[in-house]
C-alpha cells in the first residue's frame, strides 16, 4: 500500500469547456488514474471560469507561476484575479 499527498481542486466550468478541462487534468496528472467527479449545477451563472486554489511548495512570482500554468495546460492564455500583497 502506498500513501501519497493529494490535492483537491474544485471549479465551476461551462459545459462547453468540460471535456477540455478533464483532458488537461488527465494530461497534467502525475499518476495513471485521475479521480474526479462532475456535478451539474442548475443555475444561470453562464460566465464561470475554471478557478483554482492551491498551495505552492516554494514562493515564486505571479508571472512565473502563470507561465508554468500555461505551459502545463498547453494554453495560450487565461484570465486571473489575485490579491496583491
């Protein structure tokens, strides 16, 4: 039996982007099998993004962090909000 640290990610995503999100998650996941659940939310919030919340092992600049995200997900860009310290 192996024990590993896990990270739980929750997000709201439009149905049209769901398969892209799942595929990117599977591609970026370090193990063979990704555990994920999909719940349909019946509301009128149509401008949802795919937000993330996490904890970095080491401090790094926001610019470097976003560059890593774009490289890892294979995307050209995304929108973000953050609190300046």
